[in-house]
């Protein structure tokens, strides 16, 4: 089992690396990027950690580079994981989610995507936002393998729902409300998942997205951010996730 784990930046990559208690990562240079290779929990799998860059475009390009290099070397990946920190949509004040809506994701929690959706890929019109699919081309959603999503959710205790990919981070309550209205199952927003998923899809490799919540989606209140707590949650969560990934059979798809 070979897994490519793509984060945005080095601190996220290092948080994932801390979930592996073995020897230090071995660096593998690529054009424009460097892989950090670690052994799996049982020593049988191989996990390559990649700080792919911020935003869907750079994340897609870096992930595609790693996937292509592996394919050319005759050792393609079995799975790609997009992971890191994210903004979480606030839980309902009553603590009860309406049918068809996500329960919300408080700061410090972990979420698993059953849908990876580009939230702002499309066009603004007089009647509101239209996703690119309604313009007649492209795609806006990738769906990770359902059995794997269920297994990761069971191992981590994390809720499952939509994780949005945005090119512009939400900074107002109005935009947070608009996103939640368009995507009632949204748990979190980040900036790389859809780009990573596009690269994986181009190589025919399944994708997973796992996020730790560092701040609420909405007005940018830096005092409310808990990046350290989110990185710690990411390490703990990936420690529970890695054994599941190592034992997962991609032929179950």
C-alpha cells in the first residue's frame, strides 16, 4: 500500500509526520517539491508526505508531479490523502442538526470528507452563483471511497460531510451563511482538497480528505484561531488513520 499525503505547508506535513513513531523521514527530491518518506505503522506500507503549497492550483500541480514521478518509476500510489487544518462551520446553537444538514465542526475537532467540493468554481450571475457544472462543463465534486470514509470516521470518531475548497478564505458572516445555504452538508472549508482530488482523478487514484479545525468559518478573528490545537488534533487523528489506510484494500472500490 503506497499513500501520498498532501498538505499545504510544512507545519501541517510535520504534524502528520509526528504520527509515525519510526525513524526520521527520508527526503526524496522532486521537480519543484520534496517528499518526506516514512514507513507505515506496521512497517509494511509507505507514506510519502508532501507540502504541496497553498491553494487548489499549486496543490494540484505539486500532487500531479508526485503522482507522475511515482508512475514513471513503476511504483504508483494506491491512495492520495489531502489533509491539514481548516475552518469549521459552527455547530447549530441547539446542538441538533436539521435533516440533510451537517452538525457543524467546532475548533479542535476532526472531520472526514465524503464529498470534496469546489465552492467558488463557476460564475456569479444576477440570480446568484452558478457552479461550473451548470455552465455545461467541468466538475465541482469528488467523492472518496465510501467504505474508506466509514472506516476512517469509525477509527477517529470524526463526522463525515462535505469539505469545501475555496480560493478565497471566507471572512464574513454573510459569505459563511451563503456557503452553508448552498452546501448544507458542509463541515469545513480549506484551500487544497479539490486541487489534490483533481490531480488524483487524472491518474485514476482514489482520494481522501481529512481536516482538523483551527478556526470558525466567518469573520476573521485571529484571537479565536487555535492552530496549535488543530495541528495536535491532526497528529492524533492521523495516528488513528494511518493503520486503517495501511490495511485498506484499494481493490474494494
